[in-house]
C-alpha cells in the first residue's frame, strides 16, 4: 500500500481533503543547495510566503522510512544542519532509502513523485535539473526532466539554471512534450538573470491563464508536468556577464576535479557562490521567494477550477 510509505502532515492532509490550495516544496535545495543557516532561514521563510499568499506549504523529505509531506520546524532544522550528510534522493534512490529507513532530501524529481502521490499539483523551487553542458560525452541529464515528462505536477522555477546547457534542455523538454511557460515574459530566465538568450514556448499573462492551461493539459490526459518559468525580480538579478565568467570557471574546476553525477549540481552552485562572494546565494534565495509567491497564487486559481 502506498499509504504505508506516505506520512502527510495533518494540516496538509486536511487542506487536500478540503480542496484548499497546497504548494509542495523540495528539500535538496535545503540540504545540498545552500549553506547553513541561510538554508534554514530560507526554507522557513518560503513556507511563510506560501501562507501569506493564501496556500498551505508542504515541504517534502524522506524521514525514517516514510515520504513526509509537510515537515515540522525541527525536521527542517535537522535537514538544514545535516547538509550534505543527508542523501540527495532522486527517483532511483527512493526504494533503497525507504526500505533501509535512511533519511533523504528530495530533488525536483522525487518531490514531484511525492506531491503526486499526495494529490498536490503545484510545486515551487529555485531551478530544475536539466541537460548538463558536455552531456554528449557525460550523458548527464537530470532525472528531473523524465519526471516532468511523466508526472502531473507543475513546477514553478526561475527558468533553467545557467550552469546547464539551456538550448539542449529546451530540446529535451520539447521532445517529451513538456510546456515551458514564461510568467509575463517571452524570454526564458536563466536563474540568476532575467536574460538567457532563449525563448519560452508561451508567455502567460496571468495566474488564472496558467491554471486554465494546467487543467486543460490534465483533462486531456496529457500526462506530465509543466514548467512555469518566473524571472528573478529585476532589482535582484545578477549581471549576466559576471555570472558567465563565474560559471565557466566553476565548470573548468569541476572537470579538473573529476566531479560527476549527483555531486555536480551542488558543487557548481557552491563554487559559483564562492566566485561571486556570496552574491549568487542572495539571488538564489530571492528567486525562491519569488517562486513561492507565484506558486501559491497559481494553486489558488487552480483550486477554483477543480472545485
Ligand atoms: N536548484 C537550486 N538548488 C538546488 C537544486 C536546484 O536552486 O539544490 C537541486 C534540485 O533538487 C534539483 C537538483 O532537482 O538540484 C538537480 O540535481 P541533478 O542535476 O543531479 O539532477
Ligand atoms: Mn545529473
């Protein structure tokens, strides 16, 4: 029974049962995406922003053999303090970690799986995984993309992380039929910047238009997710050229050190932070807040339609 593996916090369970808007949140960004104590502050504040915008937050992680949907403050503190000691848990890691009762921080892919099992359709994060640069050699393509191809959850993010190959990621998304929507933008944002040089598939003017699109996609049984790319606020974005230099440097170092697989994304994010004197972390935090707000607004609109 799936319920044997799911542990939904009472507040979240009640919200789902009463058709109230709920926003799923991931935990890899807490344990592997940011240092302590900023990760804890961010995780708690993100939940508050979701509440302030009229939805219930459900941060997701693997705790003691269960997929926990909705964490307590103590659990968030534990994930934040443990950092990289907690296993980064994507789709392939779930059976081992749950069967062995080993705790794990969920990625976009595994958070989507959990949200779907719990009946949550809207999820907010910073950035999704994608096709890494040099993927034609390394084959490094995030499991997040296959999850988006298969699981009915909409992901609000700040576009595609600039450390990735944006062009190849867009091609992959097109192949698997995953719509890439821009919230009030035609340009695909690149995480730290509004600019990327690439276009989204469709510019969406309002949260109700987005909710209508989601409903239409799933009513048609077109399985899979949707990417809602929400640009970082103009006044919070970083300089495109400075970021390019920092990212290129981080990529060279990664190659020299032979870092691969699941360690790649945390390494690159950490290195870029170091090379920008912490500026990238500040931007990362700001864009997550911005996404949490939009996700709560979309969840409200979506629930009006489902009712
Ligand atoms: N975006 C961030 N910080 C992160 C991640 C994304 O701002 O820590 C995490 C997400 O959990 C995403 C994962 O699912 O990185 C992608 O890792 P990989 O490329 O190994 O699939
Ligand atoms: Mn990877």
